[in-house]
C-alpha cells in the first residue's frame, strides 16, 4: 500500500470504533457506533451514507443487510469483514436453515413487521437481566431466533415489548431527544415511553423449554447435535425435524381441551405462546420415539396431517411418521425395516421382543421372502451411477463421491452396518496389504484388500486430514470421522443420484445377501464387525 492510499484509509476511519460484542446483532452494533461518535442514529448514517444511497432502517437490516453495507462499515471501522458478517442473520445459513428468504418469512427467524421505520411486531426480544449485567447494553443475535423464549443464564422469560405495549426498537431510542444526543440515552430504554427495561422483572422460564433451548443453541453453535439415538446429526436436519414436530404438537389439545390455532405462524407469535408450543416439543423429544408414538398413535387422521403440512420430512422424523399409519393395516416390508432401524438406534441392538415392546407389532411373522433381493446387476448399476457422477465432477465433490463408492462397496462385501463403516481405521485393515494390480470392481475379500490399498494411496491421501486422522473414510469434521447420520445421508443421496432408490430402498438391504451368494470375506476375518453379524 502506498503512502497516499494509507493516509486515505486512515482518513476514512470514524473517530470512535467499538467492536461488535459477543453474538451482537448488526443493528445493535450500528446503534452503538452512532452513539459512541456522539450522534443520533438517523443523523449519523444519513451524514455518512447519504439519504438514499443505502436503505437501512426502513427494512429488517439484520436479515436484509446488503453486502456493500458490510463492506463500507468494515472500511469505516477497521473491523474485519468476516467479523461483521457474523453479526448479520445470514450467518445462520447452513446451521439453522438452508437459505435466508429475501421476501416473506424465514423459518426460525422472528418477524419485525417493518412499516417505514417502525416495527409493528415483537420480533426483537431481550433478557432484561442481561441488559442490566452488561457494561454496555446490547442486543444479541440469539434474541431473533423464534425458538429462543427464555434466558438460559438467568432462567427468566424474554420480553418482546415494554410495559407500555411498544415493541423494542433500539434504533429509535434517541428520537426522544430534541436536538443533541444525551449522555443518558441507552438501548436499554423504551423508545416510546422512556422506561428503563433493566428494571422490568419478567417471570421464570419453563425449565423444560430452557433444556430444549440449550440443545438448540448447541446445534446452532456446533453445526451438529446428538439426538434421537443418533450422534452428530446435522443441525439443519435437526431444526427441520423440530419444525415438523412443532406443527404436529400444535394440533394437540391444551389443558382446556381446545387445539391452539395458527401454529403455522409460529415465528410471528408472542414469546409466551411460542414457549408453550416448545414445551410440547420438549416432551416429545424427552424419550424419543416412545413419547412420540404414545402421543400420536391414537390421534385420528394424524398421518394425513403430517403429510399435508410437512411433505418433506428429515429422515429421523420421517421413519417415525411412517409408522403412525400402521395400526389398522398389515405391516409392509418397508415398515418393518423402519421399525428395525428405530429399535436399533434406540437400544443399540434389534430384537423382536424390543420391537413388540416399542410398537406393539410382531415382526417375526414377516416372511423373509418379502424383503427385496438385491441382485449383482442392481449393485453394479448403483456403483456405476456413482462412478459416472464422479467422472463429471471436480475437486471436493469428486473426492467425496469416490469415497462414497469405496465405502458402500466395502459395506456390501463385508456386510457392515453404517456404525461399523465410520469406525474403520486405516491401520486396523491395511497394515499387511500388498500392492497388486486390480482391473475391475472387487468381488470378494481378496480383491477388496487391493482396492482399499489403492484408495488409501491415491484418493484418501488427497484429504487434508489424511495424515492426521486414523479413520479410513474421512469427512470435513474436525476429527475426520463421519457420523452415522452422515453415512446414511450420503447413501440416500447416492441412491437418488444413480436412480436406484426404488430398487435398493434401505441400507440393510444393500448389505444383505441372498443365501449362498455372499462373497468370501475371509481375508478380513479379524474384523470384529464381521464376526459379530
């Protein structure tokens, strides 16, 4: 950077430049910026950005902040652009939801009801005790999540309005000042009546709702969560499934016997009503899936309700929903396999007695011939479909497809469940494998040894964790170990990619061989998973 450019950058900086506080909202930080420089919010940004250059307070700036705003704020404050991006709600994409709607509602985000510069809905919440404890009061990003209704630190309810009935609008707190900004102006006051919000004492929050909220905060922070008998479930899949349960639980009668209305508008509800619905979801998850089935199995037409309101359901919820319609019909093989997977996930093993205890159905009566028979042609077509997709892909996508093909082929030849695949280590399986040529897809244990050796040397070696992680099949997690839910998701995605999802419906079918046709896996006889089958 030249001397002239350096001085220009220094001159563009605002005099006082506080950095964003932990989990602070963009709008909250922008208000603090203006006040720190001794100016009212509207006047400050109008002076620097012009009246019409960047739309700010006539929209939900936390949700709809244009990229040029973050770039200009970074230039004026010296705060890294990456840190500023974390203050906007779009930073939650990939953790809480898959996309941020530019128009209409975004699932799990509260709505402000913007009308000109006013906010008509209580979409911004706060913990009054947090504001009182803050050296500098500020508003958190978590307070825009519709599943946040209480403070897990102080165990109190959040508020979304002042006692006067006005919604919380920190960008308007200085409008009560006629001319100059007073030293007494604080975001912890009501913009309408001037009441100090820190003096308010809301009621205690429901401990069960706070327990659910802690789980959701963990999912949001880490990107995965352990729930429903699965470890490492992706956070978006968890949040999507939670939404299905929320809509379903809203159909249940309350203490007065009346079903609450408007659950589809959950993100627009007052905080107290949202807390009530979340308490129902917490009860469903407390002993999943037993409580779920005991709650909904006797409800009339509940299956059609799930189908109508939630046509797309994450697999961990869908496998339970698919069982709700079985009470008056004979079990199909698909339903039986769903029951098997649920029992295994919940208890760590499967038995007909456990299936009968959980679902009241006798799976031992299901004839073996009803299970689909996966032919070698089916298997070859499935693997070829992955090959074709890999050959037309590049970079990380190609590497993951090659890994998937190797992983699923290994599972079939060794008859390994998903939980065993993720536990495979390079040193346990490949320490004594010799290099030999292999021209075709392996058909038995001997061929598989050579195939895996080639995979480790040519494909796995490209992964950034190849020399750091012991796992044979790597993913992008910090440890490199794939979760069981990720293995299942990649399997289902691969089936759809190869157009084989109707021919090979379940992973258990993929690793189940017809009598007398299973390959020789003797070279891997030391594999404990093979011996325990």
